[in-house]
């Protein structure tokens, strides 16, 4: 395994990003523990990007762990499996991690405590499976991007195959503060992750694996290097710790120096990025036949008594996890599902863990440090921090003046809403909210415009059709008239001829 | 609001930024006192008090939260810059009027913190030097320190003996050089041989203060309050321009080192041109902004009628900031084709 090192010049030239306090300890220093079973699991049907899954069980039915309870809802979708054995008690609205605190349909499962699996089909050497088979099994296991994006993994695999991917990038950056679930997973299950990566490699037809891990996780780097030793196609690369290193295009740029075009996909430059947690899930699914029923979640934050990484069944409420970690020391100022930079604020502690939940955080008032926003002093910190090279202060000023079009012109569409600008702003201006608001507003405007365009098109088409029909009618009419006239003329001529004949006869 | 990510923030605030700027000015103030006596402290106090009163009054009139904006220290920074840019022997009302004009007109009438197109401290300087050119040109000269200090104290207050003024003031080295060079046969070396105004490389005493500004400025860069772009570009451009003239005719044009150490060069490079509100924010924009400012400073100093060009150069460049910023937007990720 030849060592790949990021050239110092590349590090120097890429100066974007921020350095939040990592707050990874004590959780990062402790083994992953099993969270156990709560009284009730609530499984939203939309735990992934794309169409919601379709329920195939009925209320009152007993299910086993790993049993399919909701099937794929479309081309881009993912199925859902029972995280433990128990009874379906309801299929009803429930709180979900949603930016606007909306509810969603969820399957409510009461565990029976037996945790009985369906018969599993294990595979001793999954690497010998065909590309098609690997991709199908990943799809059947309901695996989605475990880093938080939750894009159905199988779709990404087939996408990779179409776009001639040469490099599989494993994202082990875990750049969000507080989170250490990927770190622990890499330390404890490096072999499984490397095996999973090799399976994905085979499914996509790529030729090498580049695993990027931030240099604040030396133990994880060491474990991964050891596990990757036998495989010349797998490279573990140390990358600088900074936020948002885990954004896929930023990771690609740091690891390869290639800048993926803004109007295309990462696959267009021959790279496919998967999270280390996804590689682990892929390994479990192919080696042991286990569908995705649990994930590692970091439970942390200043309000949590004993922060820790837990192996959590999907659907477990946040309140249960806080209890499991010694309860809350102080009333939290803010509870977050996901990381503190891009996560979703939640109000209801019944909010369940879903496939993309990497962290469950209860932040104390001192950590949140919320204060009134003051005026922008144009210090330019946000310009330096922006990983895409935007001018957040100028965009915010335009959005503030309701000139959304101008904000779009200077790059609003390219904004990742990563929050680096909002993190660093000394005036504490809610920049991300400005951009999210403007993006939403522009999207609804363009939807409206599209609707108007469609109406216009239909109206024009109708008018054209009426005109065409009228013209055709007129043509037919004219033709008939001409025929009639011709016939009359011929008749008249014949009459005249007959009359002339008569005359000559007489 | 529920979803207001990021949920953690850097413990940065405007008041912290401003406090660091004030701290960075302290060494220069200390050297100032050492070289020219404690009169500057009175000017600093006068300017600060005026700034706070005006700021509070304007905030009240505009219906803005008093505590939030008064505690951000931005008015104090403006006040200190005014006090340091004005002659220490100027009568008390000069600095008070200048500060009041800066806060009321240049800052709040333009929309308050963050909205002012022009650097308030430099607006104050320009207005005052246009209105009271002679008062704004009285700088402490000879260095019999105690005498000067005593006289300064007397001068700051209105009924101090007026005749002392002429005895203790002199032109700034920049002024002295320009006027001196008008005499037939005068050269840079003959003019700057006068120990009353000139020291090792530039103005006597002033060169040490310039060094202290440099030290404070480096602290600001280290603290990431300012970036290296503006000071580096300004210093490089001023050196190149002054160097070109000096190489062409060193008898009539002072050396680059003189220009860097004289007048407001160092104060400008690290504290004036770097004022975030009125300067460019894009990295390339900062480079262009500071280099153009250096050119203006040199032209006004050498060919203009005012003792120094920093203030006018700042205001002229402030006008161009929106244009430069828009033309120098950094390349957006993934759009390099």
C-alpha cells in the first residue's frame, strides 16, 4: 500500500474552512456500547432522499428483526426493516427530524424483548459475488448514505457504473464537532470497513480506494492503515482537520486536487464518495445478510452526563439515549439531531433516530452562546471561511434588501449551507437562515414560473390547434367549392355542347 | 427560530475584535507619550468621551438598542484613531468637533455601524484639515521633553499662553521636506540634516511611533483581526513607487524607507486602510485597494498641498470599494472553465 500524502502546496492553496473546537472527548475515547431496546420504536417512512417507503405490514402483526416492513417506494428510495422483533402497534403520524418540525407517517413498533432475527443468509466470501448481485443486495438491505445525506446507496452504485468511476473515496473526515461515531467505528471495525469498501469498489468497477481521515483521529488512521495493509488498491490518506472537510467536493479537491464542476456530479470526474459508516453497513449486509436495522450514534453535548457512542436501533427516541448516557445534567439550551453545524434542531425528545442520524446532542447554554445579532462590520471572515469561495456578506446584504435575483447572480445556488460563515461571524448574523430562506423562496418562484410556463404552453397549443382546425376546415370547404364549381362548369359546358349539337342537327 | 444552524459559534464578537484593535494601539500610544509627553492621553480621553456621548445620542435617536451597540467599542476605536491622527497640540475643541462629526455624520447618518461608506476617522481628519489648516499642522517639534510636555498641557486647554505655540511646534517631516526642497539647490540630504525635525530614517520621534504601529499591526494579523493582504500590498506598493522616484533622482525624492516610516504610513497600513467596514473584503480586492491607496498617498505627499496623503487616499479609495469588491469575487468552486 503506497502512502499517499497531500502535497503541502495544495494544503496551502486551499485556505477555506473554519476550525471549531472539536469537543470529541470523552465520547471519542470510549468503546461503542449497545444502547439496548426502548419501549417503542418509531420508524418514519422517509429516512432517505427520494420517495417514501411503502408499508407492507398491518397493525397488530408480529414482526422479526430484519423483516421487511416497508418496501422501496420508487426508483430513488429505500426499503425499511424491523429493527427488532415485536408488534406493530400503529402506523401513524410521528415527530421526525425535520427542519420545519413537521411530522411524517411512521411505523410504531413495540419490541417484545426477544430480539429474534429472521433467518439470515450469510456469505463467507461476498467479494466473489457479481457486481449486479452486490448492488441488488445493498438495495435490499435498505442502506443509505450514513454520513447524514441519506442518499440510497444502491442508486449511487449503479450511477457510478454508468459514469466510469475510477476512484472510490471513503469519507472518514467526520469534520463536525462533537461527533465521533465514524472515528470509533474506524477504530473498532476497520477490517469490516475496508472489506465493505472493496465490495463497493467491485460493484462500481473503480480501481482504487482513497480513504480520507482528518489528522485529529490518529488512532483511526492507524487502525485503518493496518486493516488496509494487504490491499494495494486501498490508500489511507491523512487530511487536515477543518470544517467542512467532509463535503464531498471539498474532500475530492483535497485528496486529488480535482475540482468537480458545479453543474455536474462528483462521478463526472471519476469519483464516488461513500461514508465509512456506509461501507460498514455494506459489509454487514453482504457478509452476514443483515439489513440496516441499527447504526452508531454519538450522544454528546455539555448537557449530557456521560457522553458516549452507542449502537442504536433505528426508531429509538432521543430521550431514551440521553437516559442511557446518565441523563441530562442541566436543561439543554438546544437539542440537535445530527452535528452541531448542519444538524436539525428538535424540540420533542421523542424524535427518533433515523438512518442518517450521526449524533444526538444536548447542548448547554454556554456552548450555544446565542446572542443578539448586530450589524455586519464587513470584516470578511465569512469570505475566508466559505469553502466554495462565495461572498456571504454580500449575498446576505442582497437578500436583506430582498434582491434575491442578485444574490443568485453572485452564487447563492452554489452555497452548501454548511454554516462555516455563520459559525465565524463576529456579529452573529444568521447567514445560513438568510440563504436557506432565499433558496426556498427562489425554488418556489421557479416552481410557480414553471407552472405559468406550462399553462402558457398549453394555451398556445390549444390556440394553435383551433387555428389549424379552422384552417383545415376552410381548406376542405374551399376544395369542395372548387370541385362543385368545376362540376357546374363542366355541366354548363356539356349543356352548351349539347345545345350547339342540337343547333347543327337542326 | 427552531432551525438556526450552526448551533455552535466561534466565541467571537464585534467588541472582541474592537478590543484587540485598541490593544494593538497601546504600544504606539506608549511610545507617543515617551517621545512627546502625556498630552496625547488627554486627547484620547476627550475623543473617547465625545464619541460615546455622540454614539449614545445617535443610537437613541435612531431607536437602536443602546447596550448592544455602545458596548461594541467601535466608537472608541474611531475616537482613538482620530486622537492619534490629529496633532497632539491641537486645541481641545478641534478633536471634539472632529470626533462628533465622525460619529454623527460619517457613521450614523450613513446608516451606523457597518453601513458607512467612508472611514469616519479619516472623514474627521479631512474635514478638520480643510476647515482649520493651520491648527491641523501644528506638530510638536523640538524634543526638550519636559518643556514640550509642559507647553502641551498648557496648549490643550483654551487659555494656555498662545505664544508658546510657535516656539514648540514645527512642520511634520513630510511638510518640512516638501517646503525645504523648494529652496534653490536643496536636496533631500541637506533638508533632512536638520535634527529638529528628522531622526534616523524619518521624523524625529515619529519613526519610533511608526515602529510601534508596525508591532501592533503584526499582532492584529497574528490574532486574525486583519489579514496580511492590505498591509503587505500597501507597504510593497509604497516601496516600489517611492523606490522608483528615489532611484531616478535621489537628490529630490526621499527614500522608500523614509516614506514608510514618515507620516501616517504605518497607522494607515495596519489601522486605517484595514478598517473592515470601508475597505474591500475579497482577497484580490484588498491587494488592489491597498496598492492604489499607496499610489495616492505618494502622489498627494509629494505633489499635493497637504502634509500627508493617508486620509485623502482612504476616502478616495473608499468610493471604489463596491466596484473593486464586485470585480474581484473569488472564483466559485466548480466554475473554472
